[in-house]
C-alpha cells in the first residue's frame, strides 16, 4: 500500500509535469500569436501597396489621356475614343439638364412649384486633382 510520502511525491511529480506542459503550451500560444500578428500586418501592408498601385495606374491613365487623347497609340486608341465619347455624352446631358432647369425655373416662376429632382453630382472632366487621386 502506498504511503502518504509516496502519494505526496507522485502528486508533486504530476504537478511539476502539468506546470511544464502549461509553460510549454504558453510558449507555443505566444509564438502562434506572434505569427498571426505578423501575417495580419503583412496582409495589411500588401493591401496598402496594391491600393497605391491602383492609384498610380489611375494617375498614369489620366495623364496619358490628357497628353495623348488626340493622337493615342494604336493599342489605346479605342479606350481613349471611348473616354472622349463619354465626356461628350456627359456634356450633352449636362446641357440638356441646364435647359430643363431653366424651363422648370420658368414654370416655377409662373406657378410657384418646387424642383422635384435633386442636383446630380457633376463628374470631373479633365481635372487633375492630386488629393482626390490619393484617396
């Protein structure tokens, strides 16, 4: 039969083993947390750099269009033509909108009605606004 001292010794050994395992588990958890944090930081940095690349590409495209819209390289001619066509359509629609506003203003003056349509956002045509490009 086991004596009190044998039981005490076995309990102490069990507690020492548990303590060693706990310390080892803590070290493993600490290393995993460091790895997870580093992966998150790297993913954030990669996303930030990709966004910077997208902004730079947009600025390059805007600069190219402004510099070469009248004589683009053959590979980009169709894209430049599409942009020019879109600008022309926007201008035509803005002129029509102004005419409608003027007509409605005349109507409002005659009958006291309020404009039912809100102001649409005006697209930026050929502005090179650095602060907007950096967002």
